[in-house]
């Protein structure tokens, strides 16, 4: 029996932009966040005119598995309570780490869908939730900095990218650092999706995993993966057919993954055969600067053959 081809990715429902006084819930769905990083991050949000609130378990540490920010049930409850609270306009994660795979199926996705679209921000392990919001709720999200991370606390461009996206999304339609380069030239249009590539690979085979990349613009990055580990991850995605039909690939940072020349060789080897544009060092993820990338929106990836700067341009503002 021949299976029908999967439908191409479609734009997802975008939430409303934030305004002064908006209430923002901060949660820790993955690892524990140090209090000395959380408070300065909350102060930055307050400086933007937002009203940040923390959930009860935001500073928890699991009693036995200290790499987790509290029990799976507590982390899931915080996220669900925040999302389903009608007074909350946005949910921003405190940090990544590990743990979302353990709690994502504890969330009541029917209740989350019923609560309607809200701004959701995070990266790293939070990739699992980006995929869940896209596939189980049909909602666009923001791959962006978290309040307890070093880049958000110290890098002005990281801060401004998120602030502008939240309040003035029409001003940040073209994304990319000046040093963004071209690995495979070309121009492609598609729907943005992705995140931390090891988490995308870890989703494979799970009941709610993405079944097709057709018509998608994949954005990927990672941290502390050796070049051979990145090779293994990308090879797994390729062998599973998870990249079949992808329209283009935008690569972000590979902090702690070894010399970039070796990482680049792996990316070129594994992605170069897709026959689609591939952009490198766009400036999102775990690096010293982490631009905010809207997920679930139509965009154009430009990888000029003449050596010009590579860019990712969203065709609609990230938020309405």
C-alpha cells in the first residue's frame, strides 16, 4: 500500500503582542534555576513594564534527581496553571536543562488548547514544548532567551531581540547576525519549526512526534555535543525520514560542541545532500547572543550565492 504524502506545514495561530502591564508567568519545566539568576531576569522584565509572576515550584529541585527542577508533576502543574490562568498573557521559561520529555504528557492538552493562544518563550530542552504546542495545540511560539540564562542577563542584543518581538514584532521581521553565512546557496519559503536538534531527534518515535518536514524551514542549534554526536543526531533524523521535504535549514550556535570548523564539516556533510538552502551562524540558541526566532510562521530563508549576508525573514509579525 502506498501512503499518501503528508500535508505541508501550515501557519499556526499567533498570540497577541504584549503591552505595558502585561502579566508574565515564569516557570521551570526542565532543570533548576539559581535564585541569583532568576531575580535579575525578573528585574529586566519589570524594566520593560511587564508584571512578572513566578509559579510555586519555579525554584524547586528534585529531592533525588538534582538535575530536575522539582518533580515531574509539580513542573507540569506550574506550566498548566500558568497557561490556563486567564490573567496571564505570556509564559516564559526560566531555563532549559533536561526534564520536559518527562512531563509533557502530564499536561492536559485539551485544557491548554481551550485556554487559547498566549506568548510562550524558551529554547534548549524547551524545544519539546515548542513541538507540543505546535502539534497538539496548533500554536506559534518563540524560540528565545529565558530569564535565568546568562545571555539574557548580560547581552543587550539578546534582550532587545526579545523585547522588540514581544512589544513591536513588526520591527524584527528580518533575523540574523551580521556574520551569518551561506553553507548551501539558494532561497526557500516555508513554515519555521525546530530548536535544539538533539531534542528533535529524541522526539522521534514518540506518539505525538512530528511526522513530516514537508514545506518547513528547519531552525537548529545545540550545545555540548561533540561533532560525532551531531553527526549521529542528524543521521538519525535523515534515516527516520524526519527531514524529507524540508524547504531549507537555518543553523544557529553550537556552543561547546568543539572547534567550529569540525562542526561545520559535519553540518555540510549531513545537510548538504538535502538539495535545499542551508544557512549557518544565524545567531540563535546557546551562544553569547540568542536572537528570538518565531516558530510556526511563514518565512523566507535567503542564502545568497554572491557572499551577501544570509537572513531569515518572517512574512508576518511573530505576534498579532
